[in-house]
C-alpha cells in the first residue's frame, strides 16, 4: 500500500539514485515519510563495516563529539 506519492530517479542501469516526495504529502504523512527515509538510510548502509560500540565511543570522544 502506497501512503504517499514518490518519484524515483534512476541511472542508465535502472538503479534508483534519488527520490522525490511531493511536499503536499509531507504534513499529512510525516511519520510514514520519516520511516521511509530511515529505511532508505539503513539499506544504503547495509554493507558498511560494523564497529564495536566501545570502539565507536572512543573514536567519538577522541574527536570531541561525545
């Protein structure tokens, strides 16, 4: 079930590279759009290297971000 209109931009191999969301739908479907974006981010990071949480905290502290 599609809760809001969206349009995908694809490259020459038909891979999705961008998505347009109609701003008219933003207010009435804000929660669904945020969930959609969370899924997009998760999928884009599925092959990222995993780091132990303690190691990540040390790196963040070293950079002054925690």
